[in-house]
């Protein structure tokens, strides 16, 4: 009986740790940069999309908006990008960093 209870407690502990790691991976981050179109402005894509370009020193990182976020914000930036602060969850797929935007604030000009 003690062995069964010990195994059960160990399983519960492991599940708790796995759930905690998954929650951390999906934590929202806030970044500032330029929201723009990789086709029209950056000339780095064959069709319109929405990306956030973040510069740190000499390095430039491009984060691609997911389908829903792209649909919501693309009209405003297709012909000319805008500075913004973006809060989103970041995932990586096919060598690209993808954003699921939860909040976007355009910089005041």
C-alpha cells in the first residue's frame, strides 16, 4: 500500500512539474519594434504578412504574426510600417518566430 501511494504521489508531482514548464513556455512577453509588411517594405516575402522587427544593437530579429493577429493589424501597416509595443506569446516553427498577439499599442507620433 505504501508503494502504491508513493508511486501515485510521484506521478502527481511529475504532472505538476510538466504543467508548470508548459505554462512558462507560453508566457506573454512585451517587445518594442516596427510592425511592418515583409513583402511590401522589407522585400523578404512573396506575399503580404505582418511582422515585428526588433533591433538589439546590430542584430535584427523578425517575429511573424500568426494568422489571426495578421488579419487584425495588417491594414494599418501594409504600405508603411509603424513603431509599436507588442505583447504576445512567442513560439518557433519552421525556423521562424511566431507571435500570438494579445495587445498592440502603436507608438504616439
